[in-house]
RNA sequence: GGGCAAGUGGUGGAAUGGCAUACACGACAGACUUAAAAUCUGUUGGCCGCAAGGUCGUAAGGGUUCGACUCCCUUCUUGCCCACCA
């Protein structure tokens, strides 16, 4: 009987589905385990990235099942979003119909991989049963002032005809279509994520089981920076320019200050002055530059003098006020003090415009007091304060503290923290998303939709062509509403929510997907949350994870959850490459999982993808590797035909060693080495011959990786119940201890011999044995050993 | 410019202070076969040597250590993230 994967896989997929084999329920007696992979956008076809992500999750999940945990392993679809609109236009259909067709196809593909999902919990974010709760959450945020509308310059993608969050701008382009992002003044909806900035930063410390890399990216993104706001009074008026610096120790070297071109004081400063025309011209020029050009670091810094002077509050010196493009209005106070001697950008600018410099931090071991023409670059390191009044002689790190305190005392500065994180822009001028539940009443103004009127259903028949403007604005029945407050005629909000809103809390919805009184059932969430293991791509390291952390903290404040972080442990799986490049349609190097399943079976595909690389690293696709996986399974399959009555003692020993190794490796997600030891066990079986017990243990250990295959063998060997009702094998520690150990003998750290010695041999006995060894005598000669180092059960090193 | 990660045979990778290259792919040889495929059994880092064995070898250089792929320093390369961030 050969390994007929087609028949076997079909058979067990049906059994698992029909018996709801992986449906999860609260059980007060069993320990729960919530395993979640990032849910997919339903494009219709799964790709190798999905296969890898979900295979890793499935093995972890099935392993936990075998270990006896009460496992919840759900799956759903992140179904709103622009591609469905584009596809619908292209295929002359509707996003709704298109998306549901894609979901159906994708379900089939996921089922063909044999993933152990609890399909009872499945939902799509485009179901009104789901997005109703998006609206509910939005209203809760609105009530607390966390959702608000404001006019400001926003990122605009002209190709997608919609706004973008800061997080969605990548290298100055749209994260989805790479079109250059423009700035546009628009009234938009924001979520006040900045209100949670301290907690979002601080709680990163709780995430001990997240990759360092992701923590660093999140912390960079939040961008806390501590320093001092310093007040420069203008010479000609009593107006004050506030500048932010992290290097207050260099304040005595501030020889000019620079405003961002958008700074509100600029126009006032230049009014009626001879410089007015030139400055206005400069401001106009900068405003036309895209952010991409302006922020690229190799562009020369340009600026103009305003004609005004300000007073440096620490020494009452007059310093000129400039306007330059390298100062950004969005960061800090939109104004800086320039210290050319100790900041490279200031240095280049000062040299270009012949502005004065003064050294205030003396670099160690350099005998130079004045700055100076021979400086070729700014000195940004540590040193001793000079030219700094009463602070001379302090180290600059002391100076930083003392000067800040002194300035606060004299009320010429304030210790201050600035953040990079901005509020989250969530409104989109698109159709296929959750309608924002707001009504504009001519009398009452901005009024939230009443909870009882949720959901605000997305009309099925919006005329959208992709030519811009919000499609919902063209649906008369939708726009017309009555004001929830005064019942008068009113107009409905036509923007929809960014889809990242949908995915910021779906992990909570999985706990009670059909719950109908709130976004989720607090009791169910109490049992299942937090997510014990979350698995997904590194591309979500900032956006999705940051937003999900924010929502969780919001629910904590609503007292709906009693924790502040949603994901206990995070694994970011590496990309799947072919010929050294990421698989992508445009590169034409896609390998279609479906055809691989057809040729080799889902189990072989799963095995290969786990064996070829550790989960976190990139994986190079190798067709021969997949064939190898199939051959290995076939090799294991054939063992059943040659089982002995009793296995050799040596083999039993190897089996126990393998159980230990595989157990540890599985819990640490080291699937590649787990598989290697299963292969070693298989090789040993081919040498020594196995009995039924050894073979069944091998099959159980393979079952998380190749579930259909193992289930079939389990049944063939006479078991009635599913293999996933079996217990994970235990190893006998006594069998791992061998009587004789092989010791490596080194001389001066070089391997010279090996000795079989009894376990627990004394050092003196060992010495005697070692000096009897002929091989070593050659090396030792007549030399007297200086040291004799013994690492028990491992090695001896003789130093001569 | 800043931060983080990585660099090991022909290839994917293993070893995180103690036998470098486990396991696999590929290659080569043998068995089976009329033959091929499949399968099974070997060999497979470089150099020297008939062999026993020796010697070099984990990006480069230095250091710590009885002992370093592993720890520390310097440099190079690659990848990722952030970035005129004050």
C-alpha cells in the first residue's frame, strides 16, 4: 500500500470538519491556550506567505492540543478595503459580491492545507454583525473625546483618492500604490492615540516575549525625546520664540535661531521689513516642495535671514532669526536654537551663510579654546563645558542637568518632552469600509448616531467608479437622515473608517463572535484573552500592533478587559523567497501553493516549509526540498510494513532522546531541528527495526506537522479515536543516561583522542586512563602537564 | 546620520563557551533492474599523504579564555527599521 496523499487528505479534512474537531469551548478545569495568526485579506488565492504563517501556527496549535491544552485557534477575514473596490470596477461587479466570492475560494484553500481552525468562530469584518461594533467602539471613543474631527494638512494619495495616516506613508509615497503623497487641507476624523503615548511606550517593557526588533520599531515610532523648551524673547517686541533642544548643555553656543517656514511668527517678523519679499518668496518655494524632497538628507539646507534678532536668555546676546527648510513645523516647537559647533546640520548651514560659531563643549585631549576656521565638522560628542558662564568646567552631562534646573528656576526654560507619535487619521473617502456613525444637523451640529440605530448599514448599491470623491456621497437615501437629537432633517457622514480600525480588536471578537450586546462578551474574553501566541509578518510591526495595543488599553479603561496588552508572545515569520527575491506577481516568481498541494500533498508542503528554515528567517523556495519532504513521508509510511515484535534497546533509547528533543524544540518553535531529529529517528529505525510502540510515537510526533498522514497511520495501526485525542509521548529520563560516555581528549585545546569511560568516573581514575592512551603519549612526550581540565561527561583538556 | 539583525561546505541550514558543518538538498559510487524510475547502501569542507594521520578552516583583524562560530573591541559587507527629530 503506497502513500496516497490525495485520498488521505481529502478523507481527514472531511472528518475534521464534520466532527467540528477543533471547536473550542470554555472549560474551567483545563488550561486555555489562545493561538492566533494574523487574519488574511481575502484576495481569493492563498500565497506561500499565508502557507508559512498558518503552517507555523497550525503546528503550534496541534502540539498544544496534544499536550492537553484547551486550544482556541480561530480564523476570519479582514475583508474591507480598497482592492475589493478596484477589483469590482475592473470586473464590473460589486465589492460585496466580489469579496464574498474571494472569501469562499480562500476558505477552500485553507481547508485544503488541513489547518485546525475552529470554523464555528469565523467572521469577516465586512459583515454588518462585525462592523456594527466598529461603530459602537467609535461612539464610545467619541463620547470620551478620543474620536474627533479637525481640519489640518493631511496626507493625500491622488491615485487612491483618499487620505492616509502618517503610518501609511512610506518613503513619501502611499503604502499601497507608492504614488507620491501630497499635502491637502481637509476636515478629517482622528483618534487620539497620543493620549495613550506614555502607556504605549511604557508597556513595551511588559512584552518580554516579543522580538527586540519590533519593540525597537514601536519605541522609535512613538519617539519620546526629552529636553528643554527655551524661551527667546524678540529684540523688537515682547513676543517669545520657544525652541526645543535635547542639548541644553550647548545653549551658550547658540549663535542664531531658525524657524520652520510654516512657523506662525514668521509673517509677523518680516512685516514691512526690507527682507519681507525674499522671505515670502522662500516660504512659497518650500511649500511647493514635496515632503519627500524636503526631508531627503543629501539636499543642501537652504534658508534666509528675517532681519529680526532675539535674545539668548542665558547670556543676553542678540542672535539673528533665520527661516530654513531643514526645520520642521511638525516636530518640537517648529523652531530651533542653532549651535554650529556641536550640531552638524547647524555647522553646514552656518558655514554656508557665514554665521558665527562658538565652542562650548571642549572635546577631551584637544587643546583648543576657540572655534574656528579650522573646524571641519561639528563636535557632537561629550566633553567639558567652556564659554558657558558659571557652568564652565563641568562635564557636559552634568552641565545638561544643572543648566536645565537653573533655567527652570529663572523661568527662561522648561524641562519638556516631545513625541513623534501623532493622532491617527481614520477617515477615508472610500466606499468599502465601515461608515462613520455621525450625523450633521444644521441645528445641533455634529451628532453621534444612537446606539439603538446601529449598524449604519453600508448601502449595497453605491455608484462608484474610482474617479474620486466619496461614493457614499452619491447615495441619496444614505445621506438623508434625521437628527438623533432634534429629529430635524440632517446629513449623514459619508466617510468610512480606515481598515486598520477593523483589525485593531478582531482578536477580542473571536472570543465571542456571535455576541450581540457589546463588541465582545466580557466573560468569554476574560477566559480566552490574552492571545498566548500571535504570529504574523514583520510588515505589521508598527501599524497593526500599535493600533491593537491602543484599542486594548481603551477597553481596559472601559473596564471591559483587565489587562493592558493583547498579545503575550509574538512571532514574526520571515518572508518566502524565490531566487533570492520576495515572491511577487510583478517579479513573476510566484509558486502557487495549490499546485504544490496537488503534486505533493499538503502534508509534504507543510513539512518542507518548516524544515527549510527557522520560522523567523527568510525561506528560500526549493522545489527539490519539497520533493525531499515527500520522500521522507513515504519513507516513514513504509515502516508500517516491517514492524518487529520488540524493538532493540538501542532504538528505544534513541526514541526517548528524540521525544525529549522534539518536545523542547516544538515549544520553542524550532521546527527545523525537531524535524531533523525525527529524520534521525527514522534513519535509526531503518538500521535497527521498530516495533509498534516506537513507530506510533514517531507518528504522534509527526502529527502536528503532517496531520492527515499521521491520522491515517494512527487508524491503520488500530486506533479508533483521532490521533489528536492522544497524549503527547513522555520520555523516560533514566533511559537517557548511558553507562559509558565518550570523552573528548584535548591537548592545548586541540582534539587529540577520544575515550570511552564509565559515567561518574573519578578524576584520578580518569587521569590514569588518559596517560595510558597511546595516541596521547605521542603528543605529551616527556612534557609535564601544567593543568588538567575536566568537563564532566564531555571533555578533558590537558595543558602542557 | 541613528538603531537593530545577520555573515558557517556546491545549496538550505545545525552547533550560543567544550568533537565545526547535525539534518536535508545536490553530486559521486555501489546494490536491485534487460534498462530506466523508484528504493536501498556508501562517500562527499580545502590542502598534504598510498595510508595511518597531519594541517588549515565559521566575512577580515585583534583581544579575553585551558578552550571561541559562540563573549569583547576594530573594520568590511548585506538586510531591515527610523531619519534635516533639534
